[in-house]
C-alpha cells in the first residue's frame, strides 16, 4: 500500500537533493504548485542553445516531489529541451496511462525514475510527483523562447 510509494529508495532520494540552491542569473525560472497538497517546486535553468548547462531548485514538497526532484537534479545538466519533454511525457504516461517507466530512453539515463512507478496507483500523489517535470519543461521553454517569467 502506502509503503510501496514511500519505500527506502524514495526516502533516500528525498533526503539527498543535489543542486538545491537557486541560480543567481538564470535564463528562466518556473514555479509549480500542487493544488491538492500545497507542494511547491521552483526551478532555474541556464541554457546554451537547447542544452541545460546550469540548474538550481527550491523544493518544498512531500517525499515524492522531493524524490522526483532529486532524480531530475542528477540528470538535468547536459539534457536537451527535447529530452526533458520526452522524459516528462513518459512520466505522465507512466502515472496516468499505465505506461512503462522511462528506463530505456537516452541510454537508460533516467532509469531511476522507475522507483516512482508505484505512485501510479495513488492519483492524489501524481501532481506532487510531476511538479519538477512541469517546472523544468516550463523553464526550458521560456529560456528557449527568451520569455522569462517567474
């Protein structure tokens, strides 16, 4: 039951979020809030072309939002806008449509996201788990368009 989604690995990831300081001069930022639980994730990105070269975040979320933010922070630098959109789409499909976790895409780089697969059965937890993906995609899109709005 709930022990499936709050397992040891998720709690370890939640307790160790890299890059959890905001950037001084980001190209773009985005804040996303879960209306259901109040979890809030703010991300900053710096881009070179379509690639993320610097990242910072402020995560005030439940363990699931923290765990997904931790995984994002471990892999976001060097990722392209297209990759980040693909990963976000794969996570939404995994949680909302019963899709497979993004184990294989980008050479298995995002394999750790499979730890969040049990969240699929808890619709009330989807929004907080997906906050970081929504924020990163929004910030990257703003940076690419040159329309930074926090």
